[in-house]
């Protein structure tokens, strides 16, 4: 589902702006953009989002205003610098190259010779500040998603009501359809084997074939799935139910397909097709539900 949250987090010398956006996604995907000195915290930031949500694509961005990055202790790798300088001078002589091997060249080619060290305490202090700000931003985003979720729940509930009406219509038509199928089968058998078939064998075959057109069990299971589905959608708890709803939709679709394949009545077939169409529309909505 879609949502947006924005909060500010402050330290003694900086103000961090934390923004998080979400769009629909069947799985969870978190992308983070932070200032370079906060890159070490990106795995923790992503994990915090993944622990809060289970579906959606999330774009998290953090920007800094204020004095900027706090300078840490600088470290120069002297040993590596000496080796690189020697190699560059040797290469210059071997290839008869012009120019000087100076500090600008060395740092331009190997910028990692000088690094800045940050203490563990600085990182932990920043994490405490940013994690609180991120939690507040995610709370705002969650509120927007909840509003959208309520709208989705209303739409799904209306479609479930349509399916329930269609299922009730199939149930009312089914007995007459089975009786009609039994009569048609008996008439066909009489025409094929003559006027004096074995009554017991004929009754057995008719009962078997008529049973294959009976959709009572499928309707019972479909009703059960609908009740479970509606209960999950209407439940006010914060438990993630998206994947459970996916499973129930698959089972409901299976029952609808069986009803359609068994149907020997045009109206039942049409109702089964409409049920499948409504299920597909619900499936599109469920992909957005966490």
C-alpha cells in the first residue's frame, strides 16, 4: 500500500530529515539513501523497516542540515603510499613517461590512502537519534496505509457480498440441476440400450453420473473460505494477513473452477464465471494488503 512519513531528528550540531515512502509490492523491498558518513547504519535502517512491515517497496532517505559530517581522526596508510609511489616511479621510468609522481597524482589515483576513523560511540549515538526519528516517520506512514487499507477492506467486503449472493443462487439451482441431469442420463441410456435395461445397473450408473454434477461439497467449502476471508479482512488486529488471504483466494478459485467444470446448467456456469471474475478483482486488491 502507499504511504508517506516525514520526521526530523536533532543532534547537538545537525538536523536530520527522515523521509520514507511506500508503494505497492507483493514482497518487501527497502531502498535507503543516506549521507556518506551514515552508510554504516543503512543495514540497521533497512532492518527496522523490514521488522515493521511485511509488504511494499520502501524508499527511505535521510539528509543532514547543520554543521555537516563531524570530522573524525584521519588515518594515512604510509606503507601502502610508499609502495604505490615506488611502483608509479618505476612505471614512469620503464615507459619513459613525462610528469611527476606527486601527492596530487597519488591521491587522485588512490583516494583511499587517507581514511577517516569514526568511533563506535559516535555511530551508536547517531543510531539512537535516527532510530527514534525513523520510528516516528514509519508511524505516520502506517497511518496513511491504514486509511487506504480501510478503503480496500470496504471494496473487498462488497465483492465478497456479490460472491455470497452468487453462491446462494448456485445452491438454489443445484438440486434441480442434479435431478435434471439424472433424468437426461436415464433417457439417454434407455435410447442406447433399449426399453429393457437392467434397472439396478441403470440406477447405479445414473447415481454415479449425477454425483459428478453435484456441487454441494464445493459450495460448502467455498462458503467456509468466504467466512474466513471476511473475518481476516474485518479483523482490527495489526497482524499481517496478506499471504493468508492469497492462500484463501487460491482455494476459493479452485472451488469456483470445479463448480464451473461440473455445471450442466447455463445459469450455474454463468454464476461460476462471475464468481471467478470477482475473485480476480479481489486478488488485485489483496496484493496491496500487508
